[in-house]
């Protein structure tokens, strides 16, 4: 939890709300990937238009959601 707290305080870290349009995209991504983690899917949805890497400790799940995503594993 301390690592997450430090990460979200970084100036380049963006926190995004899960709104209606994103929720629809998350649902479609989960259905197409056969996965169930809403948070992981939302991270992928938010990172795509920004062409930003995703920092994760769970690369396997994120790879199932987007095999082409640039991941930074911690």
C-alpha cells in the first residue's frame, strides 16, 4: 500500500474516474478478453489514448487485456 501511495503522489501520475463511456468500454474489453477485473480493464482503457506505459505488479492480466500495451513491471 505504501508503494501505491507514493505512486499516486507523483506529479506525472493521473487518476481517472470511471465514468459512463469508460464503463461501457471496460465492459466491452472484459467481454472480449474473457477477464473480470474492472480495475485492470479501466487502466488499459485510460492508457490507450495517451499512449502511456502502464505500471503494474500483475503483467499477466494486463497482457490478456492488451497484448501490445507497454508495461513497466514493479
